C-alpha cells in the first residue's frame, strides 16, 4: 500500500537497563561470558511513517525520531521535536497541571501565531456606513453609469435620487435603525435602489431569493419581524397573503412607483450608526428551521473598503451580478463597485453562467467576478480552449472548498487574470481571509491569510493556539464578526464567545484548519455534518429533522454525494414504518 499498513505512528519508551544494572547502549558492555556492543542499523527504511523511540537512562532521555521523508519535511520534524521539549519543560515546571492544558508553543512561537500573523490593523472608515460612502462617490462621479440591466442604465446621480425617494417614503412608514425591511426582488435596477433606499432610511435589509419555498419564506418574514416587504407586482401575486405576517406591509416598486416618486430626492438623515444592523441573512439551521445572522454596518464597511483597495475595483468595466441577492456571495459583486465609481451589471434570471460566458468571449474587461467553484467549473467548460484576452481582471472564488484542478483552465488560458481563493462564513460579512493563487496547485487550495482588521485563530479543544501543521478549529475575530443569531440567544452565546486573546467576540466556525509555514491557513473540513453545495450552507440534520417528522418515515439519514459530473447532490436514505411505503408520498 501507499502507507504503512495497520498503524502509521509508533511511540515507545523503554529503560536502558538489563536486570538491575544500568546499561549504556552507546558503549561496549561485558556481561558475564558475553560481550555486548552497539550495532547501528542503517535506518533508511522504516516500518511506520513516524516512529519516536525514547530510551530512559539514569540521568538522561535519548530520543530517536524516524520519519518518512515522502510525507514530512525536515522543518516539520524539527518543529515537532521542539514542541515535545517544550511540553516536557512545562511538565517539570508545572507538575500539578493537566497535560492537556500545557502549551506546546514557545513564547516566541505563540507571539508569532497570535499577534504577528494577526497584525492586520489598517485604516478604514469604520465610523461610516455603506450608504454614506456611496453618497461621497456620487459627488465625485455623478454622471458615471452605476447600474445596468439589459438595455437599462442608471447613473450615480439618478440611482442616488431614486434611492433617496424610496428612503424618504420608508421613513414615513416607520423605517429606522434596527427596523427590518425585506427585499423580494429579482435582479434588476430596482434591486440596487432597494438596498440603498433601506440603508439610507436607517433600516436593515433582509434579502430573499424569489425561488424560496413559500413555507420557508413565511417563516423568515415572521421570525425576523419584517416591518415591510419590497417586491414587484408579479412576485407579490405569488405570495399567499393570508400566510404572511399580518403586521407586515407590502410595497411594490412598480405599481407603487408613482407614490414613491412624490418624495424628495435629497439625501435623507437618520440616526443609524456603524453599530446598527445593516442586513440579515438566513442560513440553514440544525433544528429544522433556518436561522438569521445579524450583520453590522461597521463589518460591511470594513469588508467593502478592503475589496475596493485590494482588487482595484475602479479599473475595468465593472462587475456582473449573477447570483441571488439572498446569497451573501452577491455582496462582493454588487456593492464594492458603487464605492469606486464603477458599474454593476445585473444579469437576467436564468442561464446566468451561459450569459457570462458570452460576455467573456466578447473580450469585455470586467473588473471582478465572484463565483463558487461549481460555477467556475461550469464556466470553464463553456469557454473556448484558447487564450482569453482582457476578459476579467480578478476572479474571486468562494463558498466551497477549491481544488487546484478547478483553476487549471484559467491558469492556462487567462494568465493575466488574478485568481483569489476567498473564505468566510455568513457570520463574518462574506469573507474573512483570502489567498492569491500562484503556481500550480495539485490538491486543495489554501484559504490564505486574514483580511484587513480581522483576526483568525486556530485553537485546540482547550482554547490554546495550535502549532503549525496541527489541525484545530478556526475562530474569527475583528471588525467583520456578526452580532449573533436573531432570536437565538443560547446559540449566539455558544457560537460567539469572548476573545481570550484580545477585545470583542470570536465566532466559532466549526471549520477545521491548520497553519502552513508563514501563516498560510489550509482548510481541512468540518467538525459536524454541515456541507456546502454550490456555495449554499446546508445542515444535513435540518433535512433529517424534517424528513423524520413524516408519519411514514421510521428512520432517515442524509448525505452529500458527488455525482459522475463531480457535482454534489443531497441523497436521503429512509427506513419506512410500513413495507408498503411509497416514496411518492414525500413529494
């Protein structure tokens, strides 16, 4: 086999004594009629991949560590030995302390991991909200195109005035700080107007995918206590009015447009602060019900200014938006261009990836595209296997684990395109770390280092920092951390903990990771059964809980399986209560 069978690691401790006499295994020893002398084995071959042997003498421990050089670098083994010595030193210094609580890291290593690699402090306008930064941009580029949809256009000045009219109207309806306003719209110019109008009014927006099942939609609207729902007439007709929260108002931006246009178009004022809610996004929940994540203005401002600065969004022809507004991946494509004087291009619902491929074939100099690895692979198959000249400056991939194979097409045919692996849960404003990909990567692509004003910690079960190469749970701190889960104080307390290494809160991601040399973080997997499919976070236990409620189901299990086309699919396995069970009843 490719590895040592049965066991790969061995640890042995033995005394250097024969009967009661001390035996020095490094010297010739006379033992009665026998003469014993040391015989050194060549040692090139090993029975296991990692073997530590300790021989205990009277005053010393002789340690021999043998390792497979195909698996381990010499620097890794050296570091492992240093950690073992550090542990033994701590045992002597603190003999009454539990071994599991003793640090493996030396003080200099601890400082490097906790402080130096988290030294991300960067000047950012965290005292301002997104819409205020947009208003500043309007003054600089009033006539520049801000948003497009098919053959429709809005300049920065026109977009600002329409958003102002909506904001004034919303304020008259009671919208202000901490008031939630739902957005139930397809991609269009109105989508940009809605987001800006709500934030300008001081409220928090709740993005909802028009494809959301009605039962789930009604739960979210009720759970979030949505004050008002912005929609359009054709989508409003699909809603079951009797199932919607009675206290919630409906506002159709098309049929009620004349009413909205009667309001003033100057910039409104509100009492909103960077500590207030800016948006809520609902993710999958393990209890069978989705849970809302509360994001703050300061976190959004920090993320957007980082994107604008890092990827130079002002250059190129703008960014396309092809994902649902209910998916926080959309934030990266939709909002940063509006702070840089560039354009946002909304793609029509349906066949978005195919439409994007046509745009790239035409050689458009797009500023940035944000995609999931699944969509990236689909796009690669739709493009010609020839060089792509000036099609996209920066390609940001996030939402799922990224493999080196998925980047092969772009490295070969679009060498001028910057490839960025972007990681982050919804609870940390879209993304908290990134890795510019250089060179050929054969396996999983590292997720990189933290973005501006964000700290990342990989901790062991005892909340101690894990050494380089050792897997631990990833925790996120800094400007992007969410307030918590809406209406879930116990879950918030469990997942958002006090930062033991600094100020503020840390979010416990449930993701496993480890440090590579130099502070590069490698994603390793999940602690639980949560999976990601096409960028969407799915709790398998949520689906199992719902299936188990069906009277015909005795037991069930749900897994994510990879199909022939390497696309993940959810598969449920059922044990029925009755042998005559018909699976069609579940449809």
